[in-house]
C-alpha cells in the first residue's frame, strides 16, 4: 500500500511539474517582449534598407506594443551588422533589418565572414528589387555601348558608384570582364550606403551607377537609365533590359536575382525561443496586412509583401547559390 501511495505521489508531482513547466513557458511567451527591441540595419542612414526599417518600426511598434529602436551598423557590406546581431543575446530583442541578398552571400563568399547563411532565420522578405544601371542625366552617354567604349579607350575617366558587395558591383565587374576591359580602367567608388551612392550620381560626383532600381525612385529626375537587370522591360523605367543593352557589345550576361530586403533573427534565437519567434512573425504579418501600412509603404516606394519565414529562407538560399558562381569577381 505504501508503494502504491508513493507511486501516486510521484505521478502527481510529475504532472504538477509538467504543468508548471508549461505555465512558465507560456508566461515567458506572454511576457515577451517586455522591453525595447533593437532593429539593426546593415547600412547607413538614408539607404533603402534604412528607410524600410525606419518606416516599419513605427507600425511594428504599435502592433507588438513595445518600443522599436533602429540602430545603424554600417560597413564591410553588412558584415559588421551581421556579426553584431549574432553576438547579441539570443533572446528576441535584436532583429536584423537589411538587404540580405546579395550582401550576406558576398560577405561569406568574398568578405571572409565567419558566419554562414544558416546562422540567420528570415522572418520575412518584404521588398524585392532589381538592379539599375544609369548615368547622371548631364553626361554625354546615351547607351551601354557608348560608356563601355569610354571606359575601354579612356581609362580612369569614367567614375562609377556602387555599394560594396552589391549586385550592381558584381554586374559592373562582369560587364568589364566580358568586354575584355581591365577592372582598373573604371574609376570605381564603393559606398557603405545606397543613399550615399545615389546622392553621388544625382549630384554629378560620379558619372555611372549600378544599384537597386526601386530604391532609386527618389533620384529619377537626376539620372538617365541605360539598362535594367531583368528578363523583360518594366513600365517604371524607360530602359532596355541588360541583354538588350549589351547586344551591340557582342555578348550576353546572366540575369542575377535582385536585392531582397526584410527582417531576420539569429537561428540560435529561433531554436531557443520558438514561441517568441512566432510572436515576432505573426506581429509582422499583421503589420503588413494593415491597409494603412500598405498605403504608406506604397507611397514611399517601399515593398510590403508578406512572404513568410519558409519561403523567405528558401529564396535567400537560392540567391546564395547563384552568387556563389560569380563571387570571384568581387575578390580583391
């Protein structure tokens, strides 16, 4: 009888402990977040990723009922920001807001980053973009043929702006290689922010730029588009596709996937606190489903697609695999 009583007591205690564990886990989820969340941007103020993160922070803060603080950690093609995010406590109070493709790939493939793509879990990719090649409107160049001939025959006279490690950076290097022009013929200036690169071409400090197109709406009146990196022409830009533009040069180029911007966390956090990751995910989904938010982002030329974690992670992985083939062109 004593044995039966002891066994029953142990069973009851186990049930109580299990219930307490479930309650503790539930309470942890219910109490999250109980302080400000930092959104770390991998670029300087004014670029596309920064505008996206700051625009979303107000609406996301209202939805999750906690203050959102945007922190810029620019440099090394987002490697500084990525390292910062991974070194922070994996508790859900640090979110990475950035242009992930192709920058994460290029920091790993050419920037000697110690992290891997798998170290990040993507909550959502909300803004898909494509690359634009353009010149300042006051230059004499009207086509890709004209500017490539200038770079070939008059070394260092053409000045270009790119964001370090970007798709535009890779495309310009590939253009030169395919046309048999030494990379050093182009006076290339690299920036840590798309905003600064766009300011340079809009103000005439550089002649040429290769950068994300939709993020360049603000400088449209100051530039002349020469090509878009797409398979088909777009109504938004009066420009040929890249392969239409380079046809007179006698070669074709691969059409790289464009920039992908959104929000991510460390995979360590997702695995440690799946319930908190779900809170972030659902709050962001509700934020982007709000008509007022959509209207504001659309007016600001910022993407607002809900892609979701599963598809977002797959898209980033696919983009990484493509850039892996050509990353050698960015190595110094």
